[in-house]
């Protein structure tokens, strides 16, 4: 975590006695509200691990969604979706519970579950779980996808868009980097879910909306890496830190403004 993020703010009671120590909201800690550090045991910050796992898996799938280098088959994401974006991110979410971060635990564990479930859905061949095959229609011409497949995936992605919107609403008083991450991810889920409801003649998801979802997904991936870097870097391992930019209406933003006014 950067030096700015680890600056502690002391709160006192009416008698002037110190009551607790809080850390300001910080994207690299995956925490949108002032964070009370646990004193009884020292834990590392699990957020950068979860953010990195999310970023890489999202990056790969989003490159496929935008059709980078002519690749349109998403099988390449399976390895990361099972092992890194899935299992590792799920573990990071569990460790967020240990450090008392409800938001981080909910978000990272849920998106870890998303990647595992997504991998189970798209796994094909002899290892297929039969999710997509259940919608096969032998009466359709070769090369045509049953539109029910796209609609079912649209239901799935719409649910994740709703969940991401809920998380987005919890970031309005945090930092610009943190808010931007969930905003772009929210838009990615929205574009992809709509794309699966608007199919072409062969039952494939809408190309333009899929591309748009891929673009927003790439933005979310780089923002997740940015927040992960902000959570890793400090004066002990680097010469510089990166700004996460607190909103002026956030508690930290108000505190800085009061300090500036007092100095003036």
C-alpha cells in the first residue's frame, strides 16, 4: 500500500482520548470506506492478489471479445478462469474476510465464483459439463447456434451486471480509481448481456456490443492492475507511488480540504 494510503487518521472521543485508528479508503486495499486495521494479528493485504487475478483473466477474455488478431474462440481463457481468476481470486476473497474487509470479501469471492462458473459453462469436448449442449437443436442448419444459448447466457450476464451495479453504488465516496474500475466493469457486463439478447441470423451475439463489452473489459482489467499496483507499492520497494485520487466529497477528501483551509 502506498504511503498516502497507510497514513493513519486518529479519532477521539469527547474527552479527547484516542479511541481507534482508521485507514482512509484506498483502491489498492479494495476497501471503499475508512478501514479499521486489526491489531490482534498482522495480515498481508490480499487485495492486490485478487485484483491481479481478476485483471489477467478479464484481459484475456476481453481480447477475445474485441476479436484481437482474429481470435473469436474463448477457450484460451479456461486455464486462467479455473486457476487464477477463479481459485486464486476466491482465496483472496476469503483472506479479505480475515482482515475484516466485507466489501473486498464479497467482491473478490463473488468474481472468483464468476470465473469458475463461467469456465464450467464454456468447457467443451470430452470434459464438457453439458451446459451449452443442453440447448442443441439438431433441426438447425450447420453453423447456426440455437438462440436459446445466447438468451440463457444473457440471463447469466444480466445477473452479474446487477451484482456489479450494487458494488458500484458502494464506491461513490471512495477513490476515482476504485470507482472507475467498477464503472467500466459494470458497463462491460451490460454490453455483453445485451449482446446476447440481440443475435444475428446465425444466433451469434451482437458483434458491435460484444466488441464494446470487450473494450470496457480491457479498461477494467488495466484499472484493476492499477489498483493492485497501488496496493503493492510503498517506500520500501519503490521510488514512487501512484495516486488513487480521493473524491472531494469522500471523508478523506473532506479531511484534506479542512487541513488545507486550516493551513491557509
